[in-house]
C-alpha cells in the first residue's frame, strides 16, 4: 500500500470517533506538508469516503529576518554576549561591532559640518542596544556598560522557535510583527467529515472494469472510480493553415464562384520565352536583367518550343504584324531559351493561351475564364515589405465579347467580395496589355488609396503569334497575395509572416476567414 493510502486510512480511522477533523492538524500530527495531504483528501472525497469544506485561517509565520535570527541569534543577544565581565565603554563596544565614529563630511555647499555617517551597521547596533537594555540584558552605569546577569537565554530566538504557541492577538505577537520578525499569513485548510460512502478502511478504486474482473466475478467486490463526464478532453494539437494559405483559399473560392477555373501553376522554373517573349516583352527590357530576375545555371537553357510558334514570336518582335511594326531588333533564340524562376503568373497565362489556341483548331472557339494563384520570384532587396519570392493572383477572360468595361466590372466584383468597394483605375504601361490600368482601392483600415493590382487587355502582338483568333479578346488582371494578407492580419513586417521568424502560436490564433463582402 502506498503512503497516500496509509494517510487515507489514518484519516478514516480518526473519523470513526471524531466528527470533524482539521487538515492542518492532521498534517502536523503526521509531520507532513499540508499540500501533500490535499491530494489524498481529493482522492477520498471523489470516492465519497469523506466530505470536505474549505476553510481559511490566519497564522503567524516568520519573516526572512525572523528566520535569520532563528538560525543564528538576535541582535540584542549578540550585544549582550560581547560585553566582557568587567564591563565596557560605549566607544569600545561599538568598535567591537566595527562601527565608524563621527566623521567630518564635506557638504555640497562647501561648508564643513559634523555629520554622523548614515551607517546601517550603526542603526542596527542602536536598535539592538536599546532592546538589550529594555529586555534587561544589560545596564549602563556612569558610562560603563555591563551584563545584568550571566547566562541569560536568547529570549527572541526562543520565542521565534515556538511561534506556533503564540496567540495571534497577543502582545507578544504584536511585538514580533512590529519588529518585522513575524507576520500574519492566511492559510487554507479543510474541515473533514464522513462522506456518504464512508468506511473506516480505504479500498482501491479501479479506473476501469476489465474483462478479467467480469470473468472471475471480482467486479462484485470492486470499487470503481466515478467517471467525470464534465471533464474537458485533452486538447488536440492540429496543423494550422498559414495566413497566406487562408487568404489564398478565400481568393480561389471567390474566383471559382465567379466561374473561373484554376490553371496548373506547378512550375517555378520557366523559360524566358513564356515569361517574357511570348508576352511581347522586348529582350532588352530592364525586367530581363539579372538584377530583377533569377536566372538558372543548370540547365541554363530550356528545350526548344514549337519552331512554328517560335518563328511567329520572333517575327512579331523583329518586324511586327497585326498593324504593329514590332520592336525592330534582332531577336535571339538563345535569350528566349534562358531558364529563369518565373517573375509573374502571366507566364502561366501565356502558356495556357497557346494551349487554348491549339484546342480552337480542333474544336472551334469557346469562351473561357481562368485564374492562377502561386509563387513568383524576383531578385529584390529584402525589407519589411519585400521578399525575393511572393505570390500572385491572376485572372484571364478569353471571350469574343470581352471589353475594357467587362474587365472593370469583373475587377469591381472581385474586390467587392474581399470588402473593397471603392476602386480607381489609372492608365499605365505593360508590354503585353493595351490599354493597361493600375488598380487602386480605398483601404478601409489604412483609410487611404493604395495600389492593389494591375490589369489590361492583352495586345494583338501577344495573342496573334500564340494563335488566338483576331476576333477573340483576352482581358486580364493580377495582384499580389502578401499585401492583402499582411493588411488583414495586421502583419507589419513580411519577415514575420514568411520564414524562420514566423510564430506558430500567431498562425494558430489567426482567424480563418478574413474577407467579408458588403
Ligand atoms: N503581370 C503583371 C504584374 O506582374 C500583372 C498583370 C497581369 C497585368 C495581367 C496585366 C494583366 O504586375
């Protein structure tokens, strides 16, 4: 039987003859910590052997200073002990306590004035000396200090050692509290009475009924712990979606709701051809510089695209077509084959448009709405709002009737669904769209206009080489995922959202849904 059960049985036996027990007294009589008894009481109470009632009681306990005295001696007693049989002068006695005498201290004003140094040793000595006199340890006669009697006991230390016999309101208690040697502390304890299932011996409580107990009939004799149906289950630690994933999910749901289909985006490495050339972006364009784009070294070049397509793109860049004169420069196939980390999701769109054009050859024209959300890479200087990799959301509508008005309408509806109602469109330039519009929105939290996206109607110079019929228009828009996520989750530094500084706890606590349409 373990010790807890020993204690339990002692309590139960005592309850046989005593109606109410006091847990403090039991702990004292067993010479154990009160806290150690509490566990045992809880066990007995949950099995209804006993009933407890919480009580409070004020008690005198030692302060740190009181404890120090208890472990050595009181100040007055130290003075008493140091006094020799024949007596001693005050000066010599103070010397024994290493107290410096009156000193000349230079005051700030420059005048010289005698001043007693504020010496804590001296203060303590004075206190002890006064007490020693008051308590009748020492006397002073014509400047000579001597003991009143030999072999007196250290009364304070004695009192402190018997603190529990001192009554709370007594003069003695008051004096000890005044001298900061003892203080009052409220302790909690239990009054113990018999419970409804009281027995004078504790029987083991089984947590579960086992097959063996059922088979051998033991269960008839066993006591079982009652089940706490109100206990909360253990919290399950689950995986949580990162804020970017939550917002990404919401954006894709909005776009799916608007009839868009997701494009396959699982290709971070792309050829310059699909990222730039197919988008009618000249090979000397600054975005194609190593300062802005990550180039791959192995393999450095991608495989050849369909030569027919390649030649069409080449001639569009060199000499133009569909009413355009092109860029009038020598187009390099090698430049187009350079592998890069895609710099925008429009690389995904250009590839998809080529695929659609192929399908048109087989099946004829059909309108289509596509979207993509995925990672893109730019050789940026990292700071609080820029990382070298981020996400873009892009939508394209391939339709004979697609117009700038429709583009503005779709963009308005998309942003309305993420809670941004006020929009402004500002003309801008993209090599692959004409007209092109930057999108600004009124930020409800920041209370100002902020740029939230870019858009436009894809140029015939881009669409014609891909094989999109002349009467089919393609409108498109794109925006970043990080910016709205940071704004809606109030993340000030992008490095606390992506990378090693992300706090798992914050990710757990973030709301799942951030956008509400009005
Ligand atoms: N690709 C553009 C960007 O990276 C966004 C865009 C997409 C613009 C589609 C026009 C049309 O900012």
